[in-house]
């Protein structure tokens, strides 16, 4: 088991020593176990999350706008917690321990969700199926339910980015075959995520929609328990990377040193301060070469006359690698901000898409098709386009100069465009639905399967956007903050949910005046949900223009890697060569 251990320097910089211990070597054997763990955990999470909006309206009695906002805030909390998990993972606990702790919290939350619905909320049994009304809920039951779902949010959110980075840790970048496998891992990771959610979006949703909410929640709990056991079973085979200390002081030192030397003219790249040798001052982290962006931060690595005659003080003199670590975070932020609007699109599947489908004709040959189950078409789209991308588009794109095919930034741009088309499709479907509303029935005669295009387009966009994000932020993050890089993808989804909630509130406050019910009223047949979808499409178009400028401006991280550090494929590496 290869481990990287860290000790704090007296000056405050992190030091790591590479040591070999045990027999675990990672590779695809460990990665496949983590992919299975991800699939089972996702099944459990979406067993609660995908139909939550219907639970809030049917069981807790919330109206459509309030339920959509509640789901957006809850989902936003899930992914905001990813920053907490990433920080603890990178700084103190390490990936393995962080995954274990947050999975235990996740299981506890699911147990409480199941108990609260069973003991307090589903009264009488079978209520909340769209026909049988639940009796008013008790404050204790509602309070316990909200506590439990936010425990689920905290547990799953903290676990999600860390398991992605932990899976990537199973491959050694210094071995060419494993480096290629690491790039493929993120694609399979998102594949496993969607494969796990396929069951919860079909079978579990069907039981929940028919009033068997408690059964669905207990099934989710069982899946999470199996995921936890499978995670622990692979303990002795994992490749571990221990944390290298809190990155916040390192970044703070750069800005403090820059302020202290504000009147100093920064030196050119060759004259900036850096430790000698092949390792950086943040040992366990490769050296990062100087870049020309944010040159004012180079002041922190500029050696003044005072610095020459005093002991090295990291709050006054920082290494080039330390400065570049701060620059990397700053350079990624504009790209990251441009992904938030896409997450607004993504969050509609768990809220307004479901509410739209619930007032459509959802019967097919006497079979009741739950509105939340339509997300199965999104999942199937993800699985299909993942295969198309890996097996067709990448080989074709490799005819260009990029060995990866399309770059991560190109894929994210394509995802934005496809997401825009999904919103247009959703708006067109809503227009058709409104034209076929059945008087005095509260629903439309338009088949729910008219929603398929919008779900398929969102699924296709996810393959380009979210897989591209995972690869981009993990690959561009310095070695000491890899989990933070992965968490940026989750934080984008989080803010997208909060922005979606803000948009709903703003739209309703503007449009619901006087006798006007607004765009998203309790009765969607009297509203204009189509205009809300078109508004998101317009915002996405504007965001895409800004993204093009950010992507063109962005310059990737430049790591110092000697040829001697890269081992070619040889005997003993065969298990790592699966791509």
C-alpha cells in the first residue's frame, strides 16, 4: 500500500514523505469496487431525492412553487457540503477516512428518513399516491423528516467528491498506462452514477408514487448499507494518499506576502524564489512552473534585499509552486462560475420537469407511469451517449492534434449548447401541453412521453458537461487540493439549485401580481411554465458567450515532470491498462 505521509514545517509549509507500506496497489480492481460503491450509494440517494418534490406536495401538503424551492435548496445543500468533505479530505482526514465517515452519516440519515415516514407521516398507510390524502402531519414528524433529509444531504454531499478523487488515486500518473486509465475512470464514474440511479428512478419511484413511500426509503437504506460494506471490503487493496495539510494558510501566505511587497516590481520567472531539487516545498506535490497570469502575485515569490539576509518566512517569501497553487484556483473560478447556469438546467429535472409531467397524460395502456420515472430517459441517454462518446466521438476527434479527442473545455461548451436546446424543447412541450388541457380535469391530454426529448437532451449534455468538469477540475487542481477540484463540480450544482430557487422566487414576485396567477402557480394550467423555460434558455445563451471568452483566456496548469518520473508499460502493469 503506497502512502504519502505529511508533516508540518515549522515555517508553516507542508512536507510529505513517500513511503511504501502493505500490499495494496490500487489499479482497476480497487477502482471497480469504488465504482460499485458509487452506483449503490447513488441508488440510495436518488431513492429519496428524485421523488422528493412529489412527497412534499402529496404528503406534506406544499404547493408547487414551495416544493420546487424546497427541493432546490435541499439539493443545493447536498452539493455545497461537498466543499466540506473536500476540505477535510485534502487537509486532515484523507480520502479513505472522509469517505467512511460521510457514508456513515448518509446511512444514519436514510434510517431516520425511513423511520419518520413510517411512524409519523404516511398516515393512513398508502396515502400520498395522488388519490388518498394523508392526514395533517405532526410538527415532530415534519421536524424529524427535515433533520433526516439534511443528514442525507450532508453525508452524500461530503462523500461524493472525495470518492471520485479516491478512485482517481488508484492510478499512478507516473505510469503511462495508468494515466490513461485515470482519464477513463471519470467517464466510468459518471456511468456508474447513472446506472445506480436508473433503478431508483424506475422501480423505487413506481413504488413511492403508488403510496409505498416507506418501502422505497427502506430499500434506499439497504442499498446504502451494502455500499458501505463493499467500501470497507476493499480496504487492504486501496492505494492511499494521505493529506498534506490545510491549503488555506498556503494560499493566504501568497496574498499576505503580495500585500507586504505591493510596491516591489515582480522579478521575471527565472529569478523567482523556488526550493532546489526535484521536490517542491509542498512535498508530495509536484512543482508547478511559472505562468504569466495574475503577475501581481509574483511579488510574493520575488526575492528582495531583506529576504536575502533573513530566514525564509513563508508569510513574506513564497515559492513559485505555492504562488502557482493560488493562481490555479483563481484561474479556474471564471470557468467554474460559467457552469452554474447549466446546473440551473440540470436541477429542473428534479422539480419542474416532474411537476410538468404530473399534469400530463401519464397512462400507457392502462399502466400508470410516474412523472418522476421520466428521468429514466435522462439516465438511459447518459449511458448511451457515454458509449457513443468513448467509442465513436473520441476516436474521430483524435484525428486532430489532441490525443484525448475533445478537450475538457470544448466538451463543457458543447454541454452548455445541448442544455440550452433541452430548455427550448421543454418550453415547446409546455406550449403543446397547455393547448390540450382538459377542462375541469386539471390535466392535459398530451402524453407524458412528449417530455422524452427534453430528458434525452439533458442526459446528452451531462456527458459533455459533468464528465468534462470532473476531468477538468481534478486535472487542473494542484496535487495538494485534488478533492477541492472535484468538489467544484458539485458546488456548481449546489449554486445552480440556489440560483434556480432565486429565479423561481423572482419570477413569481414579478408575474404574480393582482389577479395574475404568475408563471408557476399552484395550478400549472393557469400559468406559463413555458416562459420560465425560455428564460433559462436565454440566460444559458448569454452564459455561453461569456464562457467562450473564459475558455479562450484559460491557460492550463504546467507541472514540472521529468522523463525519469514516467514509467513505460511493462510486466506487472497489465491490470492497470484497461481503458
